[in-house]
C-alpha cells in the first residue's frame, strides 16, 4: 500500500501551471518576470527609500526555457526531457536542478502544481 502511494505521489508527475498573479514577457529570447510594488506597505516604503514602482527579474536561458515549457499540460518529467534534448549535458544533474528550480518558483507563488490530469 505504501509503495503504491509513493508512485502516485512522484513529484516528476506533477504538472506546473503559471500563476495568474504573475506578469511576464519575453525580451530578446529571455523571460522577464515583472513585479509591481503597489501594496500599501510597499508604497509607504517608497516614500522613504528610492525604490521603483516596478522591478523585473530576467531568467537565464535554461530558466526561460523551463518557464516557456510550463503550459499546464507537461509534467516536470516531460519538461526535463525537453531540456535534455535542447541543452544536452549542460543541464546535468537535470532533475535535481529542475526540481529545485520549480519548487523555488512554487514557493514564490509564481507557479502552482496539479497532479497529472487535475486542473488545480
């Protein structure tokens, strides 16, 4: 019974989705995440500290490719296979790096996961 639960809870079978709350665009082939600092506390901080109203974060080539492969259909495993085809050995250790990256994106609430076949 425990063995079956482990297989059904395999992280590589999770399907990542972009959060509706994150704004992003592609510039010169790289994904740029856009953050608007319009919460009340952020507005107050801007009065005292020179902080821009909007900041951006440009992902590198591999990060941009991962972001673009997140389509709500592909599993983490399939994204890894696509990365391997495109970048070869430069992405090794592939799944350790990929899992760490998508978990970070999830922790920041820029993406969320469903299990294969679920919508949310």
